[in-house]
């Protein structure tokens, strides 16, 4: 299995809702990432998990809460989002030992719309 | 610090003609380099990667790129464009000591019939 699977593919939520994005991989990768991508822009790193521990938080607002319950799963919990948080959220994974030097495997993303 | 510059934000070619997407990098050492492709409303797919082996790298869907240290370039080429090649292309370099990827600003490739 050489894929990163993200669910749901599309999500519409109100500003008072709580929702979660899910990411799963079975490639044995121990580094997992959340990226945010606005229209016509490159992806921006949000969080990095290495061996299920948060290693990088790119000063992301606390309304985004990541969780890595095991080596195959990565969640992003959303609460009290703003309309400007509407974006494509991408999950990725890589080997920790080779790190990004051999590239990441990206999922197809969750298109989030905050109304 | 590592960085990449994509020299064209938009490139338009006719189907069957060659494709050239330009990328220059800045690094204090010979880095790994990647090209990713993103079709509309899709995730990113790795097209090819350079990891200090052969300087001419072949990727998927007929794309290739040549690492030129003297020119600090890693341009993406394809001999003959297909309609399905229309997408956004990102040149990417690892961010050094951190587990980060540094993305270029992207090049939108349009393929005209």
C-alpha cells in the first residue's frame, strides 16, 4: 500500500461546529504532516509528527488541534473555525530516517469550507 | 537556507509541443530536489526526484529533469505535451535540518488543443 488516505474529501462546517479530518497510511512511515493550501498558492506546513510526537507546530492557531493516536493515523480536530480557514488540507507522510530527502507521499486532501 | 524559484507562474503550450518549466534553487550544498504535480482539486503527486545520483532524472508520464549545479537549475521538460498534463507544478527542496519541504510558488501549465 503506497497511499495516504484522507477523509472526508469535502467538508462544510459552521463556525461553531467541531469536526475532525482523518489521515491514514500503511507504508510504515513514522513522520506525518499536515499542510494547508489556499487557492493558487503552494502548501503551507502546519504540523509535523515524528514517531507519534509533535515535533513542529508552525504557530498554528489553537482552533486547529492535531492528534497522532498511532503510527498509521493522523487527525486534525477543528473547532470554532473562521471563514478564512477555508482551504484544502493535505496530509503527507515520509520515512523519518530519510526525512524529506526522498520526498513525501501526499494524500488527495480534504476541501474544507467554513460558513 | 534552501530555497527554490520558479521562473514562470503560467506556461501555455500546444498539445504535442515540448514543455519546459523552469526552476532555480539556492542551497549551500547539493540538495535533493523534487517536482510535484497537482491536478485541479487534487493532492500532490511526486513526478520525479533528484537525490545526488544521476543528474538526468526520469519521472512519470514522460517528464524528466536535469540537475545542473553550475546553473543551480532543475528544469522540468517533456518532449510532447498532452492535454492531461494541464496542472500546477511545484519545484520543491528539503528544508535542511528541519523535516520540512520548501515549495516554489508553482507554475500553472495550460495545454491548448
